[in-house]
C-alpha cells in the first residue's frame, strides 16, 4: 500500500513539474513581450507551482525513508515540513509581485496586448484546470495532504489566469491601470493561499487531534471482542502516513494473563489491518480505568 502511495504521488508530482515548467516559460515570454505586470505575476505564480511540485517530490523522497535509530517512527513528517516550505515560497513570491504591481499602478508603462496572447493565457488555464483535477483525484485515492495542497495550487493558477485575461480585455480598451490592479489581485491571492496552506501544515507539525469518528472507530474495533468490558485513554501519534494508536481496554480480573494478552494482540492486529496505524493495547482490570469509555480521546497527535 505504501509503495502504491509513493509511486502514484511521484508520477503526479513529476507531471506537475513538467507542465508548470512549460506554462511558466510561455507566460514569462508573453509577459516580457507585452510588458504586462499581471501576466508576469501570473508567470511567477506558475513558477511558484513548479517549485512547490519540486518540494513535494523532495519531501516525498525523505518521508519514504524507513525508520532508523534516530527516527524510530519514520520520516513521515517531512511531507508537512515540505508543505510549510512550499507555503513560504508562495508568500515570498506574492509579496514581491504585490510590490511591483503597486509601483506600476502609479508609474504605468505601455502595454502591448493582442488576442493571441489572451488565447495562450486561456489555454494555460484549461491545462492547469485539468492538472488540478488529476492531482486532486490522486490525492483522494491515496489520502495525501501534500498532493491535495498541490492540487489547490493548480486551481489557484486557473483563477489568477482568468483574472489576468479579464484585465487584458480592459487594457485593450485603453485602461492600462487595470493591469496593475489585476497584478495586485493575483499577488494577494498568492499570499493568502500561502498563508492558509501554511496554517494547515503548521497544525500538523504541532499536532492536531484526530476526528471524533476516528476515535469511535477505534473504540468499536476494541469493543467487538467479547471479553473487552471497557475502552479508554485512546491516544494517537501521527508521523505523516504513520500512526501510533495507544489505548487501554478493561477486562474481568478472572481472566488469565495469557488470555488477556491474546485479546490485546488480536485488537492490535485488527486496528492495523483496518488501516488506522500501528496499535499498542494496555490491559486494565475492570473498574480501574482512568476514563470512562465515552471519552473520545483528549490527547493530541504527537
């Protein structure tokens, strides 16, 4: 399963690199020929997507490494680190072009726009829309947060390209300042996108609690074994795609140590088999648990 995850993630990421490289080059050429700051901002956005795809590949390569003496739970969090770097790159690019667009608003330059340029920008928007859909579909198939982020970066490029096209139509009517306004808008979108995605990856690195449904599923698995009379203290530790699930189960004191160990071992196997992660079960005597079984787990991922 893990090999399938990385194989598909790498394929999609390399496709993104090639497409973004092609689109960024085309947009920069048109931007310099037309002297349009909005097109250049959009080209920088595409270049940013190229860098983010490279960061995705680099992060996946690190996270794929097996556990070692210094990293006993693997390198899974490298994806979140890569995602955070990706977000910072977007923010830096956004601020750079926001400044340039703001200056152009007060010191406009002559802009050359024709329908050929507009058609090329529209074509790149269609290409990025298809790439975003492919990336999002793959992210759902393998449950990859970093691919999901990359997909939304592609969609943001579609939005900014359409905004540029609308602005270019106004420029052709002589409203040159619209080019700077669109450049400011595109830059703002890039900055906001970077901030929002950055918050998600920071939250993952700090450690956020799993959904209530996740804890319910774990509890249901444990309670499905007839000799388990209570479940409490469910804790989840996430390391990218790797999870460590710890829980306490209550059993009757008349149970032998061998019988209790067998039940705990079977619960661990079932939790792992269901894809919730590696599981560690602690056996408690009935009535000595720290929490009642209605607890959803109060500890955060670590």
